[in-house]
């Protein structure tokens, strides 16, 4: 029996953009080889796919710029004090470490594919062991945006539900300092503000979520006087009759090695 949907839910889906051909996802690695956790079902509409921007990922997640400034300061101090050998050692060591971090960032970006459908968010991630994460949209409570350069940004998802994902399983695709309830984060994605809005619109078929459109408020890095502005996407929870057995987008959070 086909799924029977009420008019509000049909209207919510009708407002979403046209879907992406599913076959394209298998040619934009990492591939999922048909695994249901990493591959949208035929009746799912793929709304967006993307991956982190390498340079921004290296600076924001692997802190290459901070490390570069640190070693630059060491070199300057060594030269000022006349320690030429120390300056050379600092320069060589800094170059090696920054190069290693860029290599790790390249591996991370190369092995990452984010997929947004009309029922869930799929994360194909893993530098050493490929992992596929399934996040049903109806378990997303809030979307938090941190704008970065050239329209790029990070989007952290605050989740409900009982089953939680581990920080180590998600890293570096996880919001910092949220260890008790890890929040998956889309890192360094292009046109991040529009993507955050698209996530909210796709989620609105299950009810409204809160959007922080200004910045992610990290513990330990935010002063008390900073103002947070939020915008809510209005929606209503709509009952829907389904086939026997649940669609993968209706299940709890899942994440497992491929």
C-alpha cells in the first residue's frame, strides 16, 4: 500500500526544490554501494549534496592557521634573540606539522559526502574507516549556523531522541565542546545560510525548529553580553499513515562503520 500523506505535509514537500538524481551520488565518492544507511531510498527526494571546502576545513577543524601563527612567533623570537638554529628548527618543524595537518584535512574532505533528503541527513565520513551516519530530520531540534568566509559556514544540528552519536565517531564533523550530547556538524559547506534554511524547510513537515542564524555559541568562547537572534520556521506536526515497517528516515539515530 502506498504512503498516504495529508495536505500540510504534501504542501511542505511541494515547497522543496527538485531532487538530485540518485545515481549521481554513487559517482561522487565516497560511495555507499547500496547500503541503506548511506544510500537514499528510491522514494526519497535528494535535496542537496556537498562536502567541506579543503582550505577552510584545514583552518577551522585542523587549526593550521593557528599553528602557523604560533610557529611564526617562535621563529621571530628566535631571530630577535640571535638563535638562528632555533629559528631553522622551528621553521622546519612548523612546515612539517602544518603539511601533515593539511594532508589530514585533504583526507577528511576527500572521504566526506553530506546528503540531505526530504526525510533525513546522511553523512558518509571516515578517513581510516568509512562510516555512514543516518540522522532523521524529525529528530533535529535546532540548526545552528556559524558563517565563515565566502558564504561558507558550519551548521551544527541539535538532536532529540534517546540514541546518541559519539564524538569520536563523528569527528571532525561534530560541534566542539558538546560531549554529553554530541551535535553533528556540516563543516565548511558552501552557501551555508541557504543550506540551513533548506534544512529548516525540510524539517518543517514534522514541526518547527529553531534556527540560530548568527553564530554557534561555543562553551568557553562566548561572552555573556553577546546577543543571539533566532528565527523559527513555522510548521505543524502531521500524522501520516505508512506501510508496514518503518522507512529509514523514521528510525532513530544510526551510525556504524561501513
